[in-house]
């Protein structure tokens, strides 16, 4: 496999012109495909998953599952996972440290084998990423939790026991992990202050088709009654479109589009962003599975500034906070972005300032953006998946050339991003340093 570390993107900026046109399709949701693959541990036989995005994190989850004895076959956007005869309870360090979502495999693996050992998960540098909700939840379900110098050893030799768990923080992966752990536990589990994200609800709905007893998915209280191993009964798990990818394409189209249609998306999962774009004066035609963004704007071409506060679903998603900041650098006036979920998720702003944005930190969670400021291309380093895409958007609307390094992080979350952006007129290329 080509060494990804020496690859970079080169973007020729449009200098504020709105020339992008055509259609760009959204792939399956990374943050549903990852727990869906981990859910294969709850099944007696094979689990077939469709609309899986071809991204690096999916490859890592496949390697993780193979590392513990599962058979993983991937062909394009289809993945079939079959439990092996001997499933190991030790999640491989090297792989699981590369992405946070590896933590969701601990629940079903513990529930199936009665034990699991794993290192502190890795992932983006957007905050501490604690796992206290997981360790406390396993204890409540009757498991013992030991922390060794480099791993956590969780044991439940007699199986997990259903429990009442109130999540002190609404957590997407903790909710998914405990839904899956509870599916094979003895008795009833009640999860309170559960996450409402569409990916969580859709996971639960699929598990119910396969025999799981779950109630309340999509509400703050979810009840799961333990059963035996599930069977897909031939029903494929179809991953929902990635609302974060869709939102990023919409923001790019709102900034630099003449007439762009984002297809294969679910507009009702995009409520917070669509409301913000409409408020800011962007003209859109919202269909059942697509959104068309038109170049002309309502308010004499200006983008209205606004105050954005990130919030758990259905509020404004933290994963599009960085692309939204780029959008607001082009608004005519002062906006505030308040990041309430992760304490380290505004660090990317420094590079936007270098490009010409007028951004002032108010405190560790808030920035003031004063627009409209033209941006000029720069040499950038992608700090995480979502800020990496924000830099691509910034480079596209800039004057001049932008180079973005560390693009493995972008490939973690977006498949063939440069090819898809080129199809609507973006001048972007993937290059690599001479080895
Ligand atoms: C999921 O991360 C997503 N990842 C993130 O997307 C997303 O930003 C986040 O949810 C919020 O929407 C996946 O689904 C794989 P959390 P997750 O647990 O579950 C605190 C991307 O780019 N917390 O909902 O890890 C935590 O610190 C990624 O695709 C604890 O305190 O996020 C945060 O403040 C980035 N203790 C809050 O909860 C815990 O044990 C919400 O985090 C766990 C979390």
C-alpha cells in the first residue's frame, strides 16, 4: 500500500468566485458503518452491510475485527463479516489507537466472550476523549475493570447483567456500545440520557430486525432486554447517508457554487445546517434525497452573520463546526462560534487567521469571526478529519494556491474526496513527495 504519510493536496483557489456546478453524491455514514461493523460480534452467522464508505477508518475497523478472529470481506461499498471459530478478547493496540471508534467494539466483544482488553483508544486531537462512561457502565453491568500500564482488562465470566445506566454526558459511542453490550446481557438494561443521533437510532432499528429486543431508540431513554446471538435472516444492513459529509458539501456549495446539487442525502438529518444556511440568505431547493444550492442569494448577495452553538443532535453538529467557521469568514458582519462538546476543537482557527480570516478567541470554547475577509492560499497541516475538510473549503475559496499535508486524516473520513470535488469543478490534486 502506498505510504500515505507523504501525500498532500494542492488546491487552486477560486478567489471568491462562485463557479462550482453539477452533482456530488454523499457516501454512507462513517459514524454508522463503524458501529455496524462492530455489531457483527453480536451475530451467530454472517452480517452483510451495504453503502459502507471506502475510507481509512473502515479499513482499520476491518483490520481490528480480523485481528480478533472475524472474517471480513470487502468489495466496494459492501462488507460481509463472519464470526470465526475462536474469537480473541484482546483488541490489537496498534490498530485501535488509530481511531476513537475502536471503543465501540469493546461492548459486543465483552458481551460475546465474557472479557475484553484494549488500550486507551486513539483518534482526533480534539479533546481528552475520556472513556469513564464506558468503564463505569461495564462495572454497573457486573464486569470487573482493571487498568494495567497500557490496557484496560474487563471481565464478566458469567456474562453481563442488565443495569440502569444514566450517562452523565450524552455520548454517541457510549450509547451505541451499551445498546450492543445489553443485547447479549442477562435481563433488562435501561440507558438514560442516551444519544439521539440518527446513526444510533438506525443501528438499534437494524438490530431489532435481527431479533434484538430494544425500545425507545431515538429518545433519551432506551430499554434493551438481553437475548441470544442475533441472526440477520438475510436482511442486509444498509448504512444511512453521511450527514456530516452532506453538510460539508452544502457549505462549500453555499460559498463557491453556481448551481450544485448534493445527492444521496437525508435532508431531515440536516435540519440545523439547512436552517442556518437559509437564515444566512442561501437559496436552496430541498428534495427528498437531495439539496440543490443556487448561486444567487436572497440578501443582495451578502451572507448574514450568526451565532452558532454546537449541540448534541438535533442541534448544530460539532463535526461541521470548523467548515461553518470558514463559511462565516465570508459573512458580512460579526459571528460567534461556541464549541460546547469538545474542549480542543477550535485550534484549527489559527491557520485560517494566517489565510486572512479575522478571528478572535473569546475563551477556550468561543471565537468571534469578523467577516467578510478574502482568504489567500497557504501551506497547511490537517489537524483532524473535520478541520482537514474545512481547510479544503478554505483553500477552494482562497486567492492563490493552498497545499494541505497530513491528508491521511482527511482520508480517514472522506472517500476519494479530490475526485468527487473535481467533478463539480474544484481544482484539487493529490500529490506525493518524491520517496
Ligand atoms: C462521536 O464521537 C463521533 N465519532 C464524533 O465524530 C462526534 O464528534 C461525536 O460523537 C459528537 O457528535 C463516532 O461516532 C465514531 P461523544 P464520541 O462520546 O462518541 C464526553 C468524527 O470526526 N465523554 O459523543 O467519541 C466527550 O469528552 C468524530 O467523525 C466523556 O466525558 O463522542 C465529549 O465531551 C469526531 N466520557 C462528549 O462526551 C466518555 O466516556 C461527547 O462525546 C465518553 C465521552
